[in-house]
């Protein structure tokens, strides 16, 4: 572990850290000196139970490298499970400094075929799975702030290009990830008073979630830089979790390979205001004029 220890002494929760990008975050935080609560309930790509215990395996990897970690197998979208997760960090390591919301799964289908269960499950694991962990973490941090103890908290959420630009065949997932982008803005505004920043990332990496997409376009090179390795996403997340990122909040970062980008979201755009109500039949040329002056929307993935 030769990374500069920019998170020395900090306690970090990473959800869904048994595999993929979350596992890379957990290892990177440990290398940066943090104690890590490695959460994962070991579900299949579609959220089904598997009986696997990937969180324990990642804890063993961290401990073998000389780091400090404990495993948690709670469902992060369950109210009591998320509360236990926050409590475990405090009990095991004496506090909580960073919450990385990363866990989730996909059930991709065109909207015309999407079932109610597929909608509910994906919205629950991503959107509710971000809310309930933030809810219990901020309750802890508010208590610390009220008790007069210093709080330098960080929340890093995980959105997706599917939420920022849309993605054909991922209506449920894209809606959840767009919701996470919006939730990040409100949380950043509300939590600043407690000394907690809230940012989000939209990553891209080769994991089981994307191997079908990236296997052909971005195969792993025999040598040189593997731009699609999940480990490329983690340095920014570790920096966002460190004291160095104080003052950066409410931002959405796109991160892939060696690229870090700041996404710019919905903002008030070109407008016409005549100070009186329009009649419906008047609006055709008004809308055409606005569209002519506005930026073109980004392409929807897969369109
Ligand atoms: N891989 C990419 O290119 C990419 C792109 C955009 C966004 N993302 C997002 O990044 C995050 C990580 O994805 P990944 O590609 O590493 O996928 P992954 O499937 O490899 O890892 C996700 C992990 O979350 C765990 N998990 C699922 N439901 C859980 C629950 N209720 N409680 C606890 N753990 C649970 C799974 O067991 C799994 O280990 C996800 O939020 C995903 O939507 C990934």
C-alpha cells in the first residue's frame, strides 16, 4: 500500500463493495489509510440472492495488505439494514467520515415490456438505497455537530450516464440514476450546515454489469493502460472522501479511464416572457424560436 494516505484515520462505508467498482473503492480507501466497512449482500446481477459472501473476501484482501476493514451484509435499501450499517461503522471504528453509495443491480428491458416488479426493484435498490443510507448517516452527523464535535463528512453517490442522458432499454435504471442526481443537489444544500459535502459520480468501467457492452469496444490490453479497469474510478472517489475536497459539493463528475469531467445538468435556459398568458395556438412559433436558440440535447445512449 504505497498510496499517499490522504484518508488516514477516516472511517468509510462503501456499499456494494464486494465486486466491481465498489470493491475497487474499498481497496483504494484502505490504501489511503481509511478504515473501511465493506457492505455487500452478494446478489446476482439482477438482484437475486446467491449465497455468496464477496464482502468477506474483500475484507480479507484489505487485511492481508495490512489495512483495516469489517464486512457488512445488510440490504442497503432496507431502512433498518441501512441503520445497522451506519451503527456498525461507529461501533467498529468510533465514528463515520465518508459514505460511498455504490450498490445496485439492473433489470434491463424496453419500457413497453418492463414489468412492475422490475420497475420497483431497480428504483428501490438505487434510489431508496441512496436515500436510506444518507438518512441514517446524516442523523449521526447531525448528532455529532449538535454535541459540538467536529464533522468533516462526505457522501459520494453513484449516478450513471443512463440517468444524465437516458439509455434505451434502461428506463427503470435511468430514472433511478436521474433521481440520484437530483437527490444529490438537495442533500448537498441541506447537509452543508452539518459540515457534510455531497457529490456524485457517473462512472464507466468493465464489471459484470457492463462486460457485454465493453468487452468488444474496450477489451483489456495485454500491456499498457487498461482504460476500462474499475480501479480507474476510485482515485477521484478517495479524493472526494478526503479532507482535501472540503468546499466541493453538489457536483456530478463523469469518470472513466484517465478522464475526469464535470457534468453540467439542468439549468434555466433561453426563455420568452410576455407577461401574460399564452393561447395554445400561439405557442408553435414560440417553441420553435426557443429550440433554435437552445443547445442541442445530448444523444440518448443506444438511440
Ligand atoms: N460499470 C459501469 O460502467 C457503471 C456505469 C454507470 C454506473 N455504474 C454504477 O456503479 C455501481 C457499481 O456497479 P458495478 O458495475 O461495479 O456492478 P457490480 O454488479 O459489479 O457491483 C454491484 C454490487 O452491489 C451489490 N448489491 C446489489 N444490491 C445490493 C443491496 N441491496 N445491498 C448491498 N449490496 C448490493 C452486488 O452484490 C454487487 O456486488 C452501480 O451503482 C452501477 O449502477 C456502473
